[in-house]
C-alpha cells in the first residue's frame, strides 16, 4: 500500500494507478481531519433518534456506541439511512417528498475540499478541479445487526456487487476523466467489508451490467463476465483512501465484524466536463486559472442541493436522474 508523495502522488504512484485502475494510500487524513465529520454525524443521529422517539417509531433511546445506535435506528425505520447520505436518493420517476432527503453539512463540505485530497486529485487530473456530485456516505453495520434483508442488499448499508462506476452515469460523462476518492472513516479490512478490485479491469472498457432483481438501482456485472479474473482486497486504516477510475471493476465485502464500517465516496473531474448526473450540482473545488471561482461558502453549496431537490420533487426537472439500463444485456444476464 502506497504512502503519499510530497505535494501529491509520486511518479510510481501514478504508474500504479494507471496500471491497476486503483491506488490505496495510507494516512492521507488525520484523526483531527475526520473528527468534525464524526461530530456532525453524532448530531444527525441524535436528531433522528429524537424524531423517531417523538413519533413513536422508537420506544426508547438506543444505547451503545455510534454504530450500535445507528443500527437500532435502521431497525426501527429502514429509510433513515437517507438522512445520513450525502446524495439525494437515486430514483428515476416520482419521489416521496418527505423521504427524498440527504445531509448537507459544513464538516462534509470541508472534507470534500480538504487540501490533501485535492492535491492527490490534482496529480491525476490537473489543477482545474470540479467536485462531481456522484457522492455517497456508506455506513455499514455488521450483517448480524441488520435484520431487514432489503437493507443488507443496499450498497450504502451492506455489501456491494461487482460494478463499474460508469454504469450509473448518464452519457454526458462518457468522456469525462473522473477520479473516485474512497475515504475510510473507520478501518476497512476484509472482515468488516473493505473494497475489492480487479487489477487492470479499467482497460477492458464498459462491461455488461444486469439489473439487480432485489434492488433495481444497483446494477451488477454478471459473474460470467469476470470469470477467471484475479481480485485484490484493498484494506486501509482510518484516514486512508483508495483512488480508482470510473471503469475500474470493484465491489465491497459484507461486514462480518462486530462494529460498523464507515466510508465516503467523493468524486472529482476536470472543470467543464460532464458529471454524469446533471440533476445534481457540481462546484469548483480548485482552480489555478480562475481561483475566484472556487466555492468556499457552505451555505451556497447547501442551497445548490436544496434547489436540486426542489426541482426533482416538484417535477420541474423532468429527466432521468441516473443511468440504470444503458449497459444491460439481457442475453448475458
């Protein structure tokens, strides 16, 4: 696993990323960097518990650590995970306004713009960096703590199937250079559900993806397509990150440990290139050419997401939110 080169990625690290389609980096972020996100999420959890107690969904306040209390909230109200995510739900079609929600918080916004993350991204795509809105917060309790089978299959809560990120992107991002920065907010090892990837799979181009019968919004690469390919687990400690290409084939393992595994997907692309999700807002995270265009105002960022939500809920945005059928090949599936 690579350590960080000074000021960004080293030539060897860039070669490894180009060769494998992924790169695991140790110690990019410190406990001090991550603490504000943890504190912010403690407040979200407390607020959600208060709401569920008030409406009678919970009969008593859950005890234990953060992960234990989060698991109790999910058990009482499976849709509660939406209040913790950093993306609006991916739904093509009518939405329920009450549960069509997400979290936009200052600690999350600050982490998205963290200089250490942007330095790494700049090494890959250059200094004109847009924050891509294809972002997720993945809080995965132990499998045994999730009784609802549909939640075990949800990629923000349980394991994820083999896929390439391009599968959920609309065609405007076909030629976009997107780099994913997968941030470990807790240790991520094989036993608690780390990422697994296939070295060099990004060089194969877009692969067939089948609609998941249990959760239609989670297309997967069928086993026959990947048969015989070598997979590689990508364990990282808290504060480490994994970079990968939008064509990299990857999945995450189930969490068979006794505690929650927590990670965050952030994505970036060169300014002016399509995001693959035009319904959601992008912003300038770094620019050498036009530094005055960089967004530093949390309230402005939150307002962008509020406006996007209102357009979708009201029907003012009539188009599809995400791609879910373009790569589907019924013969292979």
